[in-house]
C-alpha cells in the first residue's frame, strides 16, 4: 500500500520536473527524438470520451518513447481552439493533437476556421467509437424499424437531443434525419450530461451518442436502445442490431480518433509516433479499457499515416453535403 | 437492516489505512486549492488524473471527491479574509464574511464557515446514504420548464443580495445578464456580442470575472487610501464563537443545509445557486435585515452550510445514474472510465464497495476538514497582520496563476484585469458586485432553459403553468417579487415625501 503511494508521489514529482524541463525551449534539440516530454493537445475538457482515449494511449506511448507524453486539455469553440493552437505550433514533434471526427467536420461547420485540415500531418487512426440510437424509457416503438416508421409518421411530435452544435451526437442526428428523409425538432444541450439527464427523465425522445456515454444507461435499463451505428454489431452490446439491419442502407457513423502533428513535421518523427501508437493499440491494458468503452483499436490495415490521410479526406467530403443540407454552422 | 450492512461495508472500505490516507490527501489538497484564489477543483483534478491511474478505483474516487468538497471549505477562507471568492459558491460568503473580518471578527466568521460546513456535510452524507435513488428520481422530474421557473425565482431573490439601493441592485443584475449574453448561441452557433474576438466565442469566464470584480477591484480600492491599507481595521477579537454567536447560527445552518441538500441534486449550477438562495432567505427571515452586508454572522452561516450540503448531494446523480451534474463530476466519471468502471445506474449494485465506500469517506473527510480547519483559523487570522504592500502583489500573482489555470488561456488574465478596473469603478459608485455576478450566472441559464422548454413544447408557453412544479416555483417568484418591491416602493415614497 505504502509502496504504491510512494510511487504515485514519485510520479507527481517526476511530472512536475518534466513540466519544468519542457519549459526550457530548444533544450537538447540535436539529440534523438524524443529528447524531452511530448504534449498531446486534446481540444476538449478533461474527463470526456476523447480525453479518456488520449490518456490511455498517452500512458502507453510514454513507456514506448521513454519520455513523458503529457495530455493537455485546450477546450473551447467545438475543438477548433485546441486544433488551431497545434496548427500554429512548431513542427518538431513535441506538440501533437489528438482529435476526433470533428477534425473532418470543422471545415464545413466553421466558415471562418483559422486553420486548414491540411495544416496537419496525419500520424495514424486510433479507434472508432461506435454510437447508439437510444430513446427515453418506455418509448413506444419496439424495434429500430418501428422507430424509423414512427419518426416518419410523427415527425411533428418527435424531439431529438444532442450535446451541442458540431458534437458527435449532432452529427449522428443529422445523418439519421437525412437517411430517414425527415426533419425532427432538434434540442441542443451543452454537453452529453444534461442531454442524457433529460432523456432519462423523459423530457426528450431520441438521442444518438457514443457508447462511452450510453453503455452504462443502456445496461442499467434507464434508456431504451435500438441500434448501433457501425457496419457490424458491437461486441459489448451484441443484442443491438445495426442501423443497416433496421433498413437504413449504408448508414454508418463512428467517432473516429486520430493523432496529428503540425504540418512540416519530419516523416521520421511521424513514423516514430505512428510506431509508438501502434504499440499502444496492442497494449492489453489499452485494449481492455477500449472494450469497457464499447470500442476497439483500429485494425492493423487502417493504422498507417497514409490511410489516415486518405480517410480524413474522404470524411471531409462525406460530411460537407450533410452539414450544408442541414444548414447549420457553428460560427 | 440493509442500510446498516451497507454503511458497515462503506466504513470498512473507507477506514482502510490506504483510503484514510487518500481521503486526507484529497481534503488537504482541496483546502489548499480552495484557499488559493482561482485555482479550482477542476484544474486540480485534471492535473491529478494521471496519478489516479495507478490507484484502485475506490481510493482514486475518495481522493478526488475529497478535493472537491475540501475546496468548498477552503474557498470561504479567502472570501472572508481578503474579499476574494475563489469559488463561485463563496461569492456570497464574501459579502458579510469580509465585513466581519474588517471588524476584527475573522476568527468567528471562519469558525462559522467550518462548523456550518461540517454540520451540513454530515447531514447531506446521511441523506445520500438513505435516499440517494429516490432523490435522483426527483431530480429527473426537473425538466426545462422547471429549471426556467427556478432561475426566475433565483433572479428575483438576487435583488436581496444588495444591502444598498434596490435600483442600483437591479442595474447590476441587468449588467450581469448582458455580460452573460456574450458568446456563441448554443442553439444556432451564431456568435453574439463577441466583437470578432475569437476568445469570446465561449463568453467571459466566470472565475476571471469574479476575481476581477472582487479581488482586483478591492486591491485598487485599498491602495488608494493610505490609512486603510491594513486588511483589518479593528483589533482581532476572539478566534472562536461566543455563546451568543453560536446560538445565532443554529437556525441559519439548519435552513442552509436543507436548501443546499435539495438544490445540490439538481444538475447545472444547483450547488452554487444554493448559497445565493440561502443568503436571500436569511436576509428575508431576519428581524434585522439591515445588518446584512455589514457583517451579519447569519449571512456566513446559511450560505456556507448550503454550499457544502450542495457539494455533497451533487454526487447523487453521478453515483446513482452515471450522469454528471457539473464539470467536476464529469471529470470523476472520466477517472472511473479510465479505471474500467462505466458509471451508470448499475454501479450501486455492481460495485457496492465503491458506492458505499465513497459515501462513508465523505463523512470521514468532513470530520478531517473540521479538525484541519479549526486550528488553522489562528494562522489565517495572523496572515492578516502581514503588511499590505507585501500581501497585494502575492494576491495578484496567485490570481493570475489561478485564472490562467482554468482554461490555460492568457485572455482570461486580461479579462480579469479589465474587470478589476470595472469593479473598482463600481465600488466608487456604491454599486455592489454580487448581484452582477448572479445575473451573469443566471442569465445564460434562464435563456437556455426558456428556449429549450419552448422548443420541446413547440412554442406553447402554457407548459410553464400546466406543469405543477414549474407553476409552484413561478408563483413563489411572483410572491417574492412583491415582497422585495413593496418595502422598496414604500421607502422611495417616504424619501420623496421627505424632500
């Protein structure tokens, strides 16, 4: 017990020392990368799903790279503040960005984005967290097919909650409405917490959010779950059909996460980061925690920086028409 | 007796050597960051997250929880001593607490805060143990119309925060509402009143605003007058409460505890609203309301009990439903997820050691806090004798660090400086900053809930009246409005006749 405490205290002291060292600019630049701690900017608040993914991966990467990988939360403006900060950072591999699907949707959501998606080097995909379509407890429709029919017939009565403009739940809702071909009353909240509160309390009807946020409520029977939004069923929620099984052909959305470095970072550094990320995605602890979150590491054939780049471009193109059709902008 | 078994389990977990240690580390850290202006539990818990990875989940949560409610104890210290509320919930404590300090009664004010918080923490912990699931269900009955009605009531009550002119208090509330409007509209994403400044996309930061208006404004004012530069004008009297003072605080502590326990369950600012509400109630029920704002001990006892009770009961939605009621709870959920526990309704049954262990640790933590804080009072009071030219640069430095740590953004530090100047100007004009801050907090929520309620009801305003809880709250607000305005109208008439 005491040993563990001492270790935690040591970790704290080391962390502080590392932070102090990080403040000395240009120290030991000539040495092999990484010569000093690496900061991974998460453009959302600490404790959220993206932060959780980042901290799990960072812990493992710290072991592989032999340098502290520190997670720094720079929230605000739907993730664009943190991303913008990294876009302008020195391309030396010591300031990185870990962002989710918002990296691909921001260019369409924000008309005055202070940076471009091309301002980053892609360092690899991490995980694609599935989403679930859920409803308030006791909601009438029984299956996903029923929901689709019900929504079409009663579009004036159905309310859809989301965690705010540009959030994953907002994106999933837009895609769902465009797939069903109807517009529902959208009720935005500031974050998933209050939205979930109103869903469990029966104030709103439907919501689609990451398994990270919904699995506890689904298993506890506090909400009604209809479907998962991935191509295949999700292991941790095996009873739930996919949206496609429910009749929405080609409906697929997942909150995918990727690691980025500022544009101009050398390919060697990117390769080193990608390799360390690959080790993290094989780390049994990371795999186990991802499973708790209802997700899995990206399969090996989707882990290269090149695949990440192609995928990012494809996602930007996929969301542009959906967002433009919905006519919502975040600025 | 299932409850006794559960509590026995809880205490067996919480009383292990390791967990007592983490509980102590948590409350000690909480007290420290509460005392340091600006540095709040959110920044601290975020910094400590990586350390909790190596701990067992129960120990991690016990420590993080300790930081949170420990900060509620510590936050009142700077509010009382140097008129600098470090937490939103200690804004009202500053009103009468600092006046008490200026009269040499800092010890009594600090003791009141510590004892009131301990009593409230104990009661709220038992409420948590006995009624957590039904209380969580009650919180779920609160939909957007109910919250809107609650905010209206809060806004009406905020007029009583001012001890001076009602007209000036109203002006301050409106100014606060206006400042609160700045930032992105959450329903459409349209930026409002941001003047093309990117940093204003999320509006002004509360901590920067509060510390500027109170802390920096107060420093400028103290510096202008040579003779008033010492923090306490009068001699420091006894450090403990007198028998009379003790009798005086019993009823306010009880009222604050009940109010705070209830409002704390409600997600979204409930815990903070409770301290404002407790102050309003104390002033209303007092036979001598004119003492408020001039060092009334009830004005410290009620709000301090309320905010600590609220901090404790705000764990209810998180522990029973897995729904975070404020950003600190969201962080704790994040910590649990990293530990491999998905917070949700099943935690109570699947992980009884976690649920009951944390509850038991809260009582132990509160006990430690009162043991820790009472002896510290002497030390804090002695701090007041430090010459002001040594104190104020230190205060400013801590304010800057604290404000910066909230969002890691230098813009917030400039914001604080700007509002410091505004705060000074307002003091000169005899306008009080507390109603402004309440307007700033309530304004955006009022709008958010109103528009959400209207969205869900499809534009039918009857929803506020047909729902019983909302109708009752609005009725209370109407009664409160009449009660607030009547004496004011009479007074103005009397004044008019005098002339």
